[in-house]
C-alpha cells in the first residue's frame, strides 16, 4: 500500500504548478531593478540637459540663469514623476560670459552632469 502511494501521480499537479511559477517569476526581481535604474538615469539626463538649455537661452544674467535652472529642473523632474535628491549649478570660474556652466542632477542612484557655455 505504501509503495502504491509513492508511485501514484495524483496531487502532484499542484506541486508542479507552484515550482514552475516560482521558477518563472524569479527573473522579474532583477529585471524590475534594472528598469528602475534606467528610468532614473534617463530622467536625470533629460532634466539636466533641458533645464540648463532653457535657463541659458531664456535668461540674461547669471543670477537669472541659476534661478531658472533650479526652477525648470524641478518642473521637469515632476513631469517624469521623479524626485531630485541633489541639484547643483557650478561655474568653471567666476562665470563671465562665454564660460562653462555645469548642472549636476541626482535622481535616485543616477547622476547626470550637463555642461554648456554661458552666452
């Protein structure tokens, strides 16, 4: 009787389904983590590029460029549905006309730096 029960295949379908579902769902965790990182990276690069471009083209003074870049970066991050954890605008020296500006945006673990000349 005990041997007959061991060779009986009734009831094994549930066990097989559970094992197969577990095996098929395992790759989803790392895939979702990669998607999240790529989404943050794309958002950071887009925010940095577009905020600095908009600030330089629409502002006349250095103070306006800084204020406009910060404001525009927050608006763009909100349109991506992301939160900016760090935002910094640096100048390569005293910021005269023609000098380089660097806008650094950090979203999650993604960091993007956009550089442009001050006109």
